[in-house]
């Protein structure tokens, strides 16, 4: 089946109809998406900044143990709320270059997460200091998530 036919079916689905037609569906999904963004970027941003050299008095391992679950919950909330918002206007979104670039950046950010976790496991929490590769993944994380968030916000204005 063609992608545009799938998007039309999604928009016509009960979820798409509810998200588009309910006075509360889309606004609640949008608020949940924003909350997820704050949880994700806020939590992972603090950890990234620690790995880049700020907040040196805070142990990276303790921060990671506390903040990674918050970031993961934020990402899950964004996926769920994003699905609701996408179902409301799927056809227009798949044609949007901003939306497609946002998805590319999210995929790159998730790949960066996988690289970071591989380094984290191998580094035994880097008691001797944060290696350059981990600092690079932290910088990439900040840039990729903030860029994806920016594109997401700009979609409404394109």
C-alpha cells in the first residue's frame, strides 16, 4: 500500500478522528508531548553537561542512574503523544521536509544513545575521567535532541 494511502487511513481511523475532532484530544497530546520533551531534554541534558565537564562535584554514575529513567519515560511519552498528533494530520506531516528531518535527527540521536551506552558499560563509569568519545556523544546528544525539538516546534509554522 502507498504511504499516502496509509496516512489517509490513519487520519480516518478512530484515533485520527478523535485527535482532530475532539476539543481536548490534540491539545492534551501536544501538552503531553511538551512534557515528554522537557523530561527527555532536561534529564539527558543535565547528564550530557556533566559529561562535558560541568557539575564535576556530582558523580556521573549517580546522575545517570537517576536521570536516564526520567529521559526514557519522557521519550516514551513523546512517542505516544506524537502518534496521536501524527494521526490527526498524517498526510501533511509525511510531506513536510521539517517533519522528515526531525525523524532523521531523532534516529541519529537514538543511535548516539546506543553508542553512549556501549561506552558507558565498557568504561565502568569512568572514575579516572570522562573519555573523549563519551564527551563527543554527550555533545552530539545535546545538539541532536535540541535540533529535533526545534524542528518539531517549527512544523506548526511551516
